[in-house]
C-alpha cells in the first residue's frame, strides 16, 4: 500500500540576517494511511518546520511533499488552500477558537467554507461535540470553557469535515498533565474509529510513546523512525492512562451525554 504522506529530499533553509539556517536537511519520510504518527525532537530541531511542510503551510526550499497522489509542494497558494479545505484538518496548541462564536459554531466553521447549509453543519458539529463529551457545551463561548474543553472543541472542529489527515502542533502544550492524557486518549480513540491519519508534534515523550510511529528529528534530519508493535503500544498506553482510573472523559461528560 502506498503511503498517504511522503517526502523526497525535503529541504528548508531560512535567511536570518546574512546567515542561512538549515531547518530541514534532505528529509525522506513516509507515513502510512491510518497511522498515528508523533514527531519529536529538541527545541529548534526542525519538528514544527517539518509539520508545516507536510501540511503545506510552508513551501520547501527544495524537495517534494506528497499527500496521496498529490504533490502539494508544487501547488499554488490558492490550490493549497482548496486542498486543505477538502482533505486536511488542524489542531493548534492555542486552540484558535473564535471568541464570539459558540462551541458548535466554531466546530461548524470548516463546513461553512465548504458551502454546507447552516442547519446541516450545526447538526454535524453537535454530533462531533457529543463524541467529545461536550454536547452540553454546544452553546457556550470559549471563555465559558476550560482549556481542556476548548481543546476538545478544536479536535471536534478538525474531525467535522471528515479529513484524510489531521495535523496537530503541540495540542497538549497548554494543558495540565491529567488533561493532556485525556485529550490524547480522545485523539487516539477518534483516529482509530475513523481511520484518519494523525501527525502530531509533541515535546512530551510519554505521549509520543502511545503512537503507531515515532519520528525523531535532530538538527533538521530524521535520526529515528520507529513503527511500534501492538504489544509495545498497548503497554505504553496502559501505563500512561492507568492513573485516570477509567475517567477518560474529563469529568465523565461523555458518559452523561450518551444517556441523553
């Protein structure tokens, strides 16, 4: 089976004053369809730059990036914008929710850009919020929700348009340890149930160890690319989520919503 994401000799160089900084240096990488892939590395290693390249948010200096059969590295900005709307989802560290919109309206936003009518997109948004245990917060503004709840709204927004790939840049960076685990559990669960490919940058090794694939970046190069076997993944996930004692829904909200 052909990989869903592939790079060939990917290189990114930034001009900083009179100097040239090599952020990515001839990166060859493949990610399979349906994988939950974590990109890890020290600060300044190039992991966020790699994510931006894979998502088409930045143009490479040289080399190629493919998503499916599409070479996104040669697309125009307009072509990239349309491609992202149709095929990709994004989860951000800072949530990026619009403060004047309710949770449901924020989740429905990608569908508005696709021309879906208001009634349909809000119904789909509420369905995604329910899967995240947040149906009761559908009409709440971001300021009326905790950080963990806002991030789960962000995850629901990423899933609502049924993307092929979801990119997540440090999605637990602003959350406490317990909420980080609960949010990661939700992401793993939804990835497994939907078959969507996940690419997540994280600085937390214990979160990365729950992934199908762990890509380590050092000085702009892939120094390790490990596909974990099922036994190892299960062991790591059991260890990470053990202290939650079954409370994986952040206050048990998902269970309450299922009863409604």
